[in-house]
């Protein structure tokens, strides 16, 4: 990986929703409450989300190298980016020691890919955090496959992932705080559903940290929300000079 290209990847610096982290439009800024339209109408189940940067150019290239070309060393720098998003969330809750829970792949997808990229990135992030946090890879399980979220309405997205997850270790998460981690967040529907299931199991608070965010208005065909189990055959990887 080219060090100069990695150095050009910088955190997002745009006005963001105080809950989901989506980019705020000028009209939304004028309201003064810091909320995007989606969170104002129907707040997600997680308490707050943060991402390192926008899902484009270098960040997108790194993520696709890992997911579609199995360049697993890329998990290292991606983990460093995720660690920054986690640190941002922890700054507002210094006493919390949440479990890091990667969003799971369905067993068929994991079998074909050979790994869950979110687990690799989460472990790399944990090694780079100043605060020691446990990575609980088996805490959450995807119980059924789902279709791609791209092109679905908000209501269809919610129905698509409804009850797609279950908590495998209820005793291990009850009464704890959880930091959901993933590579990309697009609409946040899947992360919200994971948070709902975790809270049903007795989790106190749930945050969501991702490497990248596809802001509202971005081309979701390029974003390809990994947590929605998109069909890899229909997506052409974008090469990156990294």
C-alpha cells in the first residue's frame, strides 16, 4: 500500500447529524437541533453513530480491496480509521467499556468470502485503541440472508432486515454497553436493527462505528451496503492506487 496515498485519506469534516452522522444540508442546519430528516422522523435504535470518512476514492478502494480481492493486510489501516471513529464515540462516555461487536455475515456469505471483513477491521481497531476493549465476534448472529438494500424504500429496508439477527450470547451482553462496528454505513437500517435486537437482550446502550459513511444523496449502487449482504456478482470493484 502506497504510504503517500494512505496519507491523503483524511477524516470527514462536514456538518453531521448528532445521532446517525449523516451529512446535514443547509436547511437542516438552520433548524438548530443537529438532526437529519430521517432521525427527526424516526430515530434509529442505536444511541449514536460515527464514521471515519466518506465512502469514496481511497477509503472505498481500500474496503473493496479487502472485501472483493481478499487483500487482508488492508484490515490494518482500515482498523486505524475505525479506531478513530470509536474514540470519537467514547469521548462522550469516558466511563464506558463497551464490547466491540462486528456486524455478522450470513454463514453462506462468510463461507464464500472466507472471512468477515468487519471482524478483521474490529480486531485491528482494538489493537490501536488506547482503551482496552473486548472484541465479541460471536455475540451477534445473522439468522437469515437478506437481499440488497439498494433501491428499497425506507419501509422496505426495515422489513428486509427485520428479525434477521439474534443474540447468541445473551448472558454475555446483558447489562453491557455495545459498540457495533462495520466497514460501511449507508442508510443505517441494518445497524439500527442490530441495536434493536441487542437492546431486547438487555444491552444498555449501543453505539455504531464504521470506517466509512455513504452520505444521503450518494450513489448507493457504489456504496453497496455490506451489512445488507449485497450480491457480489452484481458489483464491480473499483480499483484504487493504494
